[in-house]
């Protein structure tokens, strides 16, 4: 196998690691040239270069210099292991970048219909997306996106208007003191189930995620102020009564 012997300047030029950094690694004993010329110049050999690659890879995946020292001092810590760690971290970064790209595209789509986009509106959009990612799987989010495209903007606006109308009717029955187990309110509960199925496409997993989100988050936040906890509790009692009779 061909031998390698590089001066510090040559190594810096070929690897992109500065001379200053190489001198510092030498100073702290992390990487020291293992060869010398007859004139006394210190040279980096093949094993030194491999060790430098390990150091660079571990630095790029977030290891401190002390952590790197501990890793390299382990007898069973191989070069292949460094590459595996680096590869895994890069895949994580690619996945995070893809998620960020998807989020930015979704935000752009969400605000494109607004004539004047405020910072508050953008923040609310990001918060809503974070909440969705918390409760829905990537597959469910993809299914919801396809469902949205299938319905179209006009139909989506109509469904939102239907929800608003439904909640107004529920509040009216609450104001009158109507028992939620009676037929007028159960009819409203029946309509809410129809609207949920229109949103989920009849997917029980998506409906379960939706219910979990409303149970664990404030309804005002989830619905962007359209409904509150009192209305949800009242409508929930009507749905429970409906399930017992149908």
C-alpha cells in the first residue's frame, strides 16, 4: 500500500482543515503527526489522516472535542462506526430539511389567499401546523392534504361556514337551556358527525387523531376561536345520547 506523508500545510490544503486547527489538535493531543523527516519536519501519515477524518465527521454530527477523544480511545470504535454515525445524522438533517420545506410550502399556500398577511397570521399558521404534526401521522397529513385538494377551496369554505352555523345553533340551544339529550340537540350532534366525516373522508384513524387533539388542546386554539370547551362538552353529551339510541 502506498505510504502517505504530508506536511501540515499540505494536509490543510487537501482537507480544508485550517493549519491553525491542526496545530490546536496537536497541542491538545487529539491529533499529532506521527512521522518526521530527516530534517525534523513533522509529517502526517495514513493513520493520522484517517484519524482526522474521524474527528471531522464526529465534529460535524455535534460531538465535542472531549467526546471525540473518548470515542477514539475506545478500541472497538472503528472508522466504519464514524461513517455510520455521520450518515445517520445527515439523514436526520435531510428529513428535517424536507419537513421544513413542506411546512414553508404549506404556509405559503395558507397565506396566499390573504390580501394582507400579518406576522400574527403567520405565527397562527405555524402554531396550527405544529399542532397537526403533533397529533397526525405523516400518512394522515398526506391523506388530509389529498382530501383538501379533492374538495377544493370553495367546498372547504362551505364546510367551514357549515361548522360556524352549527356552533351558532348549539349556542342557541344552550342559551335556551335545552337538554342536550333531546332530539333538537341530537340532530345537531348528528350533523356534526356528518361534517367530521366530510373532513376525515371516513378514515377512523384520522377521526381518532382529531378527537385526541380536541381532548388535549384548548378547543378555542384548535378551532381558531370558532368553538369553546363549553360548546364541545354540551355537544359531546348530545353525541353520547345519540350513540345510545342509534
